């Protein structure tokens, strides 16, 4: 069970950091271009929501595993 809790802890932290980065980008409306494609800010809002949900899911699973 130790490996599972370690994996879930790291997953929760990584997804939370990704969510925070997307949230900051969306709030400050920082421009982002991938290749020649300007990434819309709305995509960062969606990515922030999805990554925050995954982080919450990992934390929930961590509490059940512990």
C-alpha cells in the first residue's frame, strides 16, 4: 500500500501545480502560442478545472487508501 499512497500523493501535487499554472495564466490572460497557434484563454480555464478535479480525485483516493 505504500507505493499506492506515494503515487497518489505525487499525482495530487502535480495536478494541483498544473491547475494553479493554468489558473494563473487564465486570470492574468497571459498569451500562449504553440507553434503558430495562439492558445485561447478559455482552454486554460478548462485545463484548470480538469486538473483540479484530477487532483481532488487523487486526494480522495489517498484518504481511502490510508
